[in-house]
C-alpha cells in the first residue's frame, strides 16, 4: 500500500548537478544580465541553445524581456531559485570580478556591428 509513497521518497534520485558548461553559462547570465542567447554564444564561442534550455527547465534563468532590435530576441536573467540555490541575498552579493575577469564577460563585437 505504501509502495508509491516510499518510492517517491526513496527512489532513484535524479542527478541535479550542473556541468561545467552549464555553470559557465549561468555565470555569464548572472554577471551580464540582461543578455541575449547570441551574446552568450559570442562570449562562450560556441552555441548555448541546449544549455540555456536546461537552465530554463531547472528555473535558474528566465526570460526577463525582449531586446529592442530586429527579431526582438529574449533577454535572460537569473531567477529567485538561482539566488536561493546559491545562497545569495541578491545579485549584488556575487563576488566582484577583477578587471581581467570582467573582460571575459563582455561580448565581443559581432560582424554586424563592425560592418555598420
């Protein structure tokens, strides 16, 4: 009779750890928000579609608006769950970045900007 209840409490646990790439993407969003997926891709140098989907599914990031450019891409920011899970009172509680580290979180100019 208690099988279903006990199984939900003691069943196989899902691994909720984040990969290195997911942590990298999450830190980019946290330090650079609001930010688009394309800006994240420019900083990382690789496509981040799957990782952004994972972070959204786990509710660490959320869409906080749309950028006022052609196509109106989604702007991402961190969620309350992110603050709670990482034991932060607010985004301002994130560790400060050195000048060198801060440059890593700035998106490189895209070809579109250079051509304009």
